C-alpha cells in the first residue's frame, strides 16, 4: 500500500514504517521558526511553567518581521524580549535588522529549509516551505512553546489532495494566478485539515520561488500544508545555500489521495481575488467596469521575491504610476533588496514614482508602512483580503500577481498586464 | 450561557482580533478589542460564561493565538460552529478553551438563546425551545489536554 510524500515524511519522524490519514502521531521536528508577533507569548508560557531550556538551539530560527523596523514602543519591547531570550537560550539564528526579511522568504533563502524535513512555524503561511518537499505547517504560540521545549508536536496525519497541473501558462500568467484559480475552485475551506500536493508539468516549469507562491497560499484553502516533490531545481536551490545533508522523499505511485484534481493552466488568464475572501477570484479581462485603486502593494511572503520584483519592474520601467495612486514596493528580504538594487530594479520603481521600503511584513497585515484609510482600495500581491486586513475595516484589498499589480499602478485601476506590451 | 450568534461562514482571525492590536499580548488588553471589526458592541454585550455560535470555518486566517485569548478575555467560554479552521481549533484545545463542532448549528440557534452544554454526552441544548443537538465528543488526547487546562500543563507532567 503506497504512501504520499506527506505520510512518508511524517512516518519517518515518528519512528514508524507508515502512517495513515486520521492517525494521531507525535512527530519529531527538524526546524522551528519564530517571528515577533507570536513568540513572546510562547516565551512567557515557558517561563511560567519553569521551562528554562529549549530542546535544541540549532534547530530554532528567529526572524522578527511583522513590525520591524520596530513600529512603536510595544513592538520594540516585544522584539527586545525575544532577542534577550534567544541569547539566553543560545539560539544563533536570529535575523537582526540588516539581515532581516519576511520569515517565509528568508527561511528558505538562508538555507534553513531542506527537503524531507518536518517544519513548524508560529505563522499560518509556514506551509510555504512545502515547496521544497518538506512537511511544513503553521502553529500558534502554545504549540510553539511545546515545540521549543520538547522538539516534538502532536499531529493528525492529514488526508492528501492531489492537484495535477497540466499545460503551459500564457504570457503574464504566473504562479499567483494558478493558486488564485485553485482557491477559487476549491474554496477557502476546500482543503481544510488536508495536505495539498501539487505536481504536473506546470509545476515543473515553475522556479522554486514560483512554487513557494503556490505552497504559500495552501492555507487560504484551509490546508494544513502544501507540498511538492523535490526535483533538480529544488536540489540546486538548496545546494546553493547549504551543504547540509537531506533526503529526497516522493509519493509512491500507488499512494492514496482523498481526491485528485486536474487542471489545465493553458487557458488561464491573469486573476484578481475580490474582497473579502481569497476565493473570490475573477479573470481580470472579465471586469466590466474600471475599478480605481488608491494603493498598489508589491511585496510579502507570497510575491516579494526577486522574480516578482523583476516582473513588476519590467512593467513599471519607463512608465509612471498613475496620478492619484500610490505604489509601495517591499522586497521581502535584505538579499532580495540588494539584488534588486544591483539590477537597477529599485531605480525603475523610484523613477516610475513608486516607493521602495526596507523588508517588512508591514502593510500586508495592516501593521505599518502603508495602512489603508476608510474606503480606500488596494491591489496587493499578498495572500489575504479579509475585512480590515490592510487597515481600516472599511478598506478593500484585491489580490493579484506582481504583473497585474504593476499594470494597475500604471493605469490607476485594476488592469490586465497583457495590455501593457509595447 | 447566552449565545451570541454570527451566522456568517469564514469568520477570520483578522476580524476576531485585528492585527493592529498584535503589538500587545496580554489577554486583558486584547479582550477590549475582541470581534471589533465584526461587531463594535461585542465586548459590551458579552457576559462571562457566554458562547459564540457561527457557521463554517470559524477562525480561518492567521495563526495568532491572540484570537483565542481575546475571546476568552472577553468572557466567552466556548465557540460552537459548523466547522473550525485548523490552527484556530488546535489553539483552542491547547488553551483548554472549548471549540465545539456541530454541523448546521450556525443556522439553528437564535441570537440570545440560552444554551447548555453536556461535554461528556456530546450534546448541547437550546433551553429557549428545548431542542438538542449532538456533537462528536473530543477525542481522548484532546480531552486530556482540556482537562489539564491546556497543552503546557499537560507537557509539564510529561517532562
Ligand atoms: S508577509 Fe504578510 S502573510 Fe507573509 S508572514 Fe508577513 S504578514 Fe504574514
């Protein structure tokens, strides 16, 4: 009886030959990720229960990102508390300002993520790292405290849904459009508690970064994890960053899936998800009226990577951000910022009348650096468009790819990037 | 326990406790803003021991456990919903806070109804019309966590 990649990874981490969906297991954790918002409560819990050590400081990575550079005194105090605690615990991997970045962009970029790992992070988009063939899932602060203390966590082995993506995407159709279409089809709770496994030639054709965009949004369909089997691109990506050993795990041919969903991406068009749920996707070309935007946001753990910035800069280069529209570009990590600078992308943005910030989660979650006022509308390359997500509960967020966001910055209303040629 | 009914599906953690308050992590501070973006008067309406009733996928979105603390801090003792988002559900159990999954409940209970919950029997009763609804009792390991008052007290026993 075959097993999926998810079942195999989980089985290996609880000392079993095989596991089945629905089974409750205690799995050994290879990597634990913490950021600024969810970690302080975990530290308090550990202290309160007299737990003064972590299970293994080398398996813990801390990356303050939500409210950094510290947006106010309270967030400064939070990061300070984590910094001091990390020192006390002997945790070396603390990404301080200057090496900082959005956690899910930074963790794989810095070589922490390896195929076959079990990873937990105190952030819902921890499912991103499944793009490298790891089991990776988001947890809350109590689970984080338990993980830090013991290096283990209980899981219910998830059922797997297999998404087979065939065909070749048209020009200006990207990973973001694929995942918005998948979520439109399955709904925001269509994969609740489940593992979404992706394969097919459309996945093979994507870069590792593009795959991360897809795995990142598995949670927006309610999934526990998103995962893709590693290939040569994955191995090259990892090898460029670390010489640590890893094992490649793949699903068996006769693995069992709760459902198999096939999709041809050839006919897919640029998508935009309307407020206030990520499954409200529509083809941009189908919009019957102009939807003006006050703000364009290009960044986040979904679409703030170098490829994304190249695409956006390609559209903004030599053009101008429309009058009455603000465009904010946030490279997701320091390395991405530097690379974009070397390639002249930051100049393109600034010359076009956009503004570029230091890496931060910032306005993605309505934290700081680009909050929306009542009644304002933003097209954003982020992953969530819930009520009040980027600011006032009376504001609106539309989700799209960097190309669609950049095209909209130029026209001032939600626009099809395919119309930007020439 | 009085039911505060929100018939919607997909009530998310951004609504339960908006990110603008995540620079705080004390339950009492968070409680002042519970459900603020859905219902401005929520915190004034709730009395200690009340419950929330809602539709599908309650608590979807971010992993912020602040959502559980905000509700608990506001006096809520249980959320009863058609279904829950995964991380929120875990967070509830880990805090010893009741998340009761009961299909169809979001459309059945009237706002303000008095509710009684029998955990062992897996049954909740709407006292205003004596109608009863069955739910699947918690699995043993979850019940153990709930009984211990949360995951950490449970762990401490193990450590
Ligand atoms: S960029 Fe946005 S979605 Fe990603 S971790 Fe930060 S706040 Fe969360």
